C-alpha cells in the first residue's frame, strides 16, 4: 500500500527523494575525500622509511616560530656517538638554487647531505651511484639528481658522468633517483643531493638544517630520541630542540585530518537534514490530501497503529530508496574523483553504512509527526472533511 501510494505521485516522490539523494551522496563523497587525504599523508610518511627520528632546532608545534639553526657537523658527530652506529645518522642543509646545463636551466632544491641517506630513507636510485664518505671528506663536486631534474636538464641523454653548474660551480653527475613524487607538497623529484661539506662551502654557511636518525626498531625509538635530545641540550645549554618520530607525525596529522573529515561529514549532513525536512513537509501534505482515505480506513476497522505504520513506512521508503541511489552515485563519484583528478578519495564501508543508516533514521524521525497526525484523525471528522 505504501509503495502504491508513492507510485501514484511519482514526480512528487522523486523530487522528495532528490533532497535525500543529494545529502547522502554529499556525505559519501566528502568523507571519501577526507579519508583519501588522510591515507595519502600516511603513505607519504611511511614512504620516507621506517623508524626515523627527525631532529630540528627549536620547538615544533602549532603557532611556533621558525628557529635559526645552531646545529653543525660537530653536533652530528656527537649524535653518531650517542647512537652508536654512525651509518644510521645523516644530516642535511638545503637551499633553492638554479642548475644549468648549457642553455637549459632548472630551479632545484640543493640538499647537502652525506653517504648515509640510503641507510635511513627509502630513496632508490635509477642509475649510477650515491655519495660516498670520500666525497664528503674531500668536498667533491658531485651530484645525485632527482628524476625531474635529470629529465629537464639532459632529456634523453644519459646524465651519468656529465657536467652541470650550480651557482657557477661545476658538478659531475654520479647518480639519478627513481621517481618518487611529492611528500607534504615538496617535490622530491626536483631535489639535487651534493656532499654536505661542498654545500656548506657553496652556500657560505657552517650550519646544518637538521639531523635524521634511523632507529634499529620500534621499541628503541623513544629511548634513542631522549638520548639524542639530551646530548644536544648538553652541547647547547638553554637551546631547545625537537625530535619528531613518524608515529608522532602520523598521530598529529591523523587527528587533524580526522577532525577535517568529521567537519566535512557534518556539513554534508546538513543537506541530508534539509532533505528530511522536505520529506516531513511532503508527508504532511499527503496526510491532508488523503484525509478521506484515512477516515474510511478507520471507519472500516483500521487501528491507529495501522495508519501510523502505513505513513511511517512511506516516509522511510522515500529516504531509504533515496539513500541507496545517493550511495550509488556517491561511490561512483568518489571513484571518478580519485581517478580523474589529483584529489585522493577513498570510499570506506563505515561511511556507506553511516549514510544509509542516517537516511533511514531521517525517514523515521521526520515521518513520525505526519504519521501520528494521520493516525489520530477522528474518522467522522475525516469523512466529513472529504
């Protein structure tokens, strides 16, 4: 009977369901975008390597001001002593510079570092070799290029062994990285790695920007972090240093993106609420139009709960059918966004279940008032109104 009543007013039923469809697909798509962003960040952090501790000067946190680095190679040597395995400690100093090959040039990120990068970070080479300890000790002018830099400056020519200039200084290319993409918006394929000692001379600085430490396992990260901070504090009394682990990065960023996903879901939920108001309005109109039908049914013995169930089922059917259609469109839209745009989108089972459950609940919540109004009609009054 409820289905028959909805079919009688196909256009009105379709327009009523449209509000629910829009609300549900908005919930599914926005939650998918929020979840996709969170998953993408987690993959980027995991792609750096495993069990990494990043040591930087100053206090990291929301609202914290940048701190000029007081770290130097002497501090890195002390950290190596504390860690006990020099191969698990690396340094970095970075600057944006223009690199040229003939008349072709590219603006790149010059990173001065040492031979330990492959021992800590996941940066596979496509060809050639990486920096060596001898390169660092003798300040050799050698460079390892990111894939984009190599393609931009050398094209199809093999860059290994060829010359390129940075700030007028010639460097010999000894290696090229595989393509890895971006991490936190930083284009890693546009990086050029040179020995840290060479970078300090090239840039005219004695500092380093940070120190990276590779722990032997997850259980050793926290004790090692505390020892490293203690050693640096002893070397620089009164100075503050931060040692951030991947777990801390994942926790902080995950909580922020989780809140963002919740906000997006709440915003989408407002449109679903508006759709529910539309359902309630249409059902009230339906009760008024069918007053005579209700009176006749009650005169022939229909109980109050029978009439209540009929109109409540109609409301739930409107929102449930709309919810199913909205979920289908939302899942399809999310997949298209993920494939056709740079915006990551991940459809989760819980978001689909939530959207369907909320759509059904909206039907119950907004259908109760019209259904109760229909059920409480006096049959004599209802028949007289007809």
